[in-house]
C-alpha cells in the first residue's frame, strides 16, 4: 500500500490523496455492510457489528485495497486533464469520490460479491 499512497500523493498532493482514500474506504465499508446484511448476516441481531472478526470492516478493507487502481486511474486522468488544459488544480472532493464509486459500481459490486463468495466457499471447506 505504501507505493499506492506515494503515487496518489504525487498525483494529487498528500492531503487530497489521504482524503480521497478515506472517502472511498467509507463508501466501500458502507457497501460491504449493506451487502452482508442482504446476505442475512447480522439482520436479526447486532452480532455482525459486535465482536471479532469485524466482518464488514475486514472485508471492506480487502475490497478497498482491490479498488485502489480505480482511484489511482481517476487521479492520473485528472492530472493529465489539468496539464493538457492548463487549468489550476482544484482539491479532490467527496463528490468526486462518490462519482468514482458510482461510475464503477458494477465492477465494485462484482469484486465485493467475489470476496464474500470466496469466504463462503472457504468456510464450507472448513466445516
């Protein structure tokens, strides 16, 4: 992750890189919590949110790492556009990261479902 953080900081500056990462992580964690609830985990009780492992956070972190190339690609295209059009760089906003998340929602959803499917298959093998 260190390379990703350095690359993002080079493309957008340290503050915007950190903010963009945080906002995407929040979106991914929210998506994962909703997805796990739809799968029936934690619906009748709060056990999903209380204890270890913290499944939404752990799986959200894995999914967040998998979508880092989407964030870096967007930051790279943004930097290129600024250079080509000789425009001043504006700070990355939460709205920008929501757009990135929504623009790639099908892909992110597919990756998230792949993670939960792998976990499910692994748990079945363990039984």
